[in-house]
C-alpha cells in the first residue's frame, strides 16, 4: 500500500448537512476499497483564486490515506463524477 494525500473542494453554496454527508461519502469511498484513512483535516471555507462553475468559494478538505493504486484510480473516477466537488487533487507521498 502506498501513501497518498487527497485534497478536494466542496461547493460552499450547499447546506451544512449536505457538506457533512459529502465528506462522509468521500471517506467511505476509500474505506470500501480497503484503503486506510490516516488523517482527515477540515481546512475551512476559502475564497477560490478564480470562479469555478460560478462558485467563488469552497470548503477545503485534506485526507492522508494508504491505498492501492487500483483503489485510488477508482476513487479518482468517482470524485470526477460528483457534481458537488469542484476540484480534487491526489498526490503520491514519497517514502519517509
């Protein structure tokens, strides 16, 4: 298993309950594929550098996870489909 960092931005126009459900669903996507969520960090609401789909701010989240390559590929595919996630980025962490 390899360590990855995943950052994603959720639309700020959604209500609090919907945002909480989205973050739980994102974590569930990882755990369902036998990945281990090491750390989940809520970085709060931030203004975007430029509008994305007419959104000017979003809620930023950072996940540190340990997963297989196939699990991350499927996770990436599902995040692309989710219309409530404005952007996401998956980085492979170097061995320490």
